[in-house]
């Protein structure tokens, strides 16, 4: 068919009015041929989604993922990532958010209203704590903090207006591993859903839904991406009634993610377990070496027997990833440990984990917790994909400088 002509249903060609250059720049009749196949998911950039006619527009439901309505509610690219994340985590449905914290906020605002009560572990990811304090201060939602090792005893804390229990396995700074199954039993007996920040285990090392969790939150920024270049979060569930509440919060908050970022996360999935296992192997080697250093009073690594909650990690987890913390001998001041961190060459100072590069962050843990009995400066390490012997050498020269 020649340019400037269109075909009728009986195959006759009808000449079109010649289009102006501006119109040619904005629209085209060309459609690529069917049948192209490749391993990567296609990247669909779209805010506006097109409908074939008015009837199709009026019949479409944004909650029905068999079709499309608007870019904010999903494209083939985002639907693909959501389906794959749900499958990896063992859930049935997934919603994407612009960051892990955005996913946490979506869960809170989906399930809580003024007058409700929220339970949060005292070792929770600090932005989650800040969000809960804000909900308490400005929105009339009470937020109470519980011992992360409370287990089934959390049932004694649940009030008639408690509508959500958060868990984190382990705490991403102090590394206590909770008895998730016991917390879920106690909460379910009282009709309260339990949400888990499962970012540390990445959906690889801990099967959250099998232990009773209702909603899983993942910060895809970490292991899923693996490139330290994407911000994204996800909320995953098996419960359709919870899904409907999450969907309404997702829509009302206008949470969308970019097609390019979605593609980067999709690109990271095939290597995620390989990378996670490599992080795990190197982290255990570095942690074992640190445990023997006189400057370190305790290594907080869930795979080590003296880490709080280790028995639950051993029972429920299959791996450990690259994130752990250490406590320095109380004889060392904050100024000394800060200078030690500054003298590291391979470890860079920065938040997050799951990327190829090793990171280090000091925490004033006593200021972050309602109850903290540990002594000494806490420093968190993300062990990247460098040679662990090189990382050990870097730590050695920095620790030697303390003397």
C-alpha cells in the first residue's frame, strides 16, 4: 500500500488527504509486523492508553488487569514485573510503587484510618518509624512499638482498634530475627493482618506467605535491581480483600513507576539469586574475620549463633545475603570509629544495600530505639561483589588505624 492511502474493508484503496508535516510528526498509520520475539520485556512508555472506540473506553475497569486504561494503572511492562514479583514471592497479586517507603505508606494508608492502632517492631527500618510517628501526630493513628523478639506474646498487645502489625525480618540495622510464624498466629487469632518488610531476604531466603504473612513489602531498589540506580517498591499479597484496599490507596495516591525503571528491575531478576548467593558467601567470610578482631565486641549477623533470633533464622531462612552489622568495643569513641570509616578505601559511605559495591554506615542506634541495651558503636556493612579478601584487607588497614 502506498503512502497517503488507506485500505477499506473490501481491499479497495482510498486516497487520504495528504497529511501535514506536523501531523506526520505526531501520528502514523504504521504498525510493526507481528512475530518479533526477544528475551527482554518490551519497554512501553505511556501515560495515555488508546481505546478502539467509546464502548471500549466505557467498558474498561482499571482494576481489571486483562486490559489497560491509563499509564498510571499499568502497561504491559509494569504488568509483567508485577506478575513476576508475585510469582517469585509466592503471592498472587502485586502493586508497584516509586520506592520501598512509598510501598510502606501505601500499605499503611490502605489499612489505617483515624482512631486505628498500629504495631511496629522496635527495630523497624527508620523511615517506617518516622512515617508511623507522623501518622500518630497528624492523623490520629496510634503507633506502638514492640520487642521484635516478642513472638506470640504480641497477642497481648493487640487492642480492639489494632488494624495492622508490621514485621521486619531481620531488623535492617540491629539484625534481630523475629519468630514470624508466632507473630502471625497471634495476630490472625485476633483478625489483624500482618505486613512484612522482606527486603533483607529479597523473597529468596524467606518464604513469607508460607509463614502466615498477609502482605509482603519489597524495596526493589536493593537486590532486585542490583545496580544501585533504581528506586522502586512493591506490595504483594494473596488476599483479594486486602488487594482491593491496596489498589484503592495506590490509585488515590497516584503511585506510578517509570517504564525504564521497570525494565531495569526486570533486567536484574535473572541474576538476582546468583548475586544474592555471592553476597551471602562473601559476607559470611568478612563477618567471620571481623568476629576475631579485638576491636569488635559483637558481630550482628543472623547466620551466627549469638545473633538475637538466630534460632528463627536457622529454622525459617535458607540464606543471608550481604547485610550485617558490628558493635565496636565500648572503649572506642564515636569519633574514632568515624575516622576508621573515613579511612576505608573500597567501602563507600552510603545507605542501601544489594548493589555490587560495598557500603558502610555508622548508626547512633540508642537514638533510634525505645530500648537498646547494647554497648559500643554500631556500624552496618553491605558486602558487595568485590573479592572478599580485598574487602578484608581494606578493613584491616582501617581497623589498624584505630590504634
